[in-house]
């Protein structure tokens, strides 16, 4: 498929830029027949990729495995106050929200009204 672009009404500097852009696109865009890219010329030095660092996930990322391990030891389930007593959660905020999220994602299941256990218990 060939696309014709009339650039004759554009100023000469714009015409040159449009032609250059179209040429670059035609070199990088997959060809309709083969679906493969044409080899492009070496673009020269590039900026290095930025270093990726995983964002800090907060204290819940440390607490969740501890909660699961504790509840595996207590297959009948534990309430939030019992979990807090066993794990000494200290300054951790949003404990109930953490447990609710663990239930929503299937990591834990609710037993009765206020107790939690692992899905593989019982």
C-alpha cells in the first residue's frame, strides 16, 4: 500500500521535514508483505535506559507472609486481635484493610464473622 502526500503547498523547510519523517517511518514500519521491519541505519548514540527501581511497597509486603505462616499454624482461624497478639504488629496501620485485601485476592478466607484462615485449611 502506497500513500501519497501532497506537500507542494508547504514551505520548503516543512516539505523537507515531512519527507524525512515519512522516510524514517517507512524504514521502521513493518512492511505489508513480510510483516518484518526493514533494517534501519544506525541512529547513533542513544541515551542510556533509566535505571528501574521497584517502588517501596510498604510494611504490608513484610506482614502478609507472616500472617499467612501464622494462620497455617492455626487452621481453625484467628481473629484480628489474636493475629496482632501473635505477630506484635506494633506501628503497622490499616491492619483490617490488609486482611480484607488478602481475603479479596484469595490469599486468606474469612471464617465466621471475624476470623481468618488460609484457603487450604480444613
